[in-house]
């Protein structure tokens, strides 16, 4: 591989977002974490944003699921614990080929019955010549009123923690079936949704076997969208209740 081509490749970030449904198949019939791990790895992504990840569970996760998936591939990872219950807890995770400069989890829950969070990490690489890339992964409420409140909190986090000159990726499960949030995220934070920009529509990602609702998104700012792929069809239609998205971005 020539040096010039290698430098170009190092200026790209391939990202996947996926709600892993706590490692269970569509109808909770069986644990599919090992299968899911194998399929994720075939896409050779640099950054992986996961939602509904078991950080601990007495029965289903003796080892944190994000550690099992990361195993020797993504050397850097961060986890944000959101929902805590008697058997364990779950939340969001970011797995990265690039080292974290910092990361922090933010509670954006509206009430104690539906715990939600935003995990924010800052990554960098020597080839980026000091540039920092912010990565956020979120899982928003089921109700429209709750999502709007959480989006306002999310915008506040972006304003306070991400400089306008720094690239930003915001990925996750937004539960935004009425498609109300993209216009607000664009007007208030300059974020554009990758699938919408490439194809003129948000991707249908839920439920995975017969996707109708457009819940999962990859929003970006100050990054060029080179490609977007919805992970549909076998085996993805049975590995979770959501379909994932993969996008290749250029600094």
C-alpha cells in the first residue's frame, strides 16, 4: 500500500450504530451475542456505538457485553450505565480503534421509570494532526414530549462541550418515529443525518424483520459523508430488534 493512500485511509472514520437489544434475538427467543459479535466484525468499523448494552447481569452477562464484543479488536471502549435493576444494569457503549482523550456519561432521564443517557467520548489519532473528533451515542425516550426535552439537553451538552470547529458524530436509537428531531438538530447544532443526506430519507430500522419505523440515525457535523449502509436482511433481521447503520466519514 502506497504512503499517500495510507494517509487518505487514516483520515477516514467508519462508524456503526446498533441497538443490540441486550444481546437477544428479535423476539427474545435466544442469546445471540456471539453471532452478533462475529457479524459486526465483518464490517471492520473504526468506531462502534451501541445501545441497550448489558454492563452487568447475574444471568445474561457475567462479563460486560461491550468487553466481549470489543475483544482484541477495539482496544478502547467506554460505557455509560443508565438503567439499574436488581440483576444488573445496561446502557450505551462506544468502542473505538482510536484512543479516547476523555469520555463521560450524562443522565438525560425525564423520570425514574425510563432511564436514558448520552455517552460522550473524544477520540484522536496521530495522523489527524491534533484534531479531536467528538462521538456521542444516545438512546431517547419512547414519548415525543420526553424526546424533545432530552434533545434540548443534548443540544446544551453540544454547545458546552464541543467547539464549533471540532467534528462531531451523534449516533444511536432516537425513537423518533414521527421524524421530528433532525430539523431541530440541524438548525440548532448544524448536524445532518447521514442516511437522509445520501438518500433523501431516514433509514427504516425497526422492527428488524419488517422495518417500518425510522428510529436509528447517524448525525454528523464537519465530516464528509462518503457512504451509508443499512444492515438489512439475513442475518441482521434476527440478531436484534433493530437494524444497524454503517457510514464511512472523511475528516
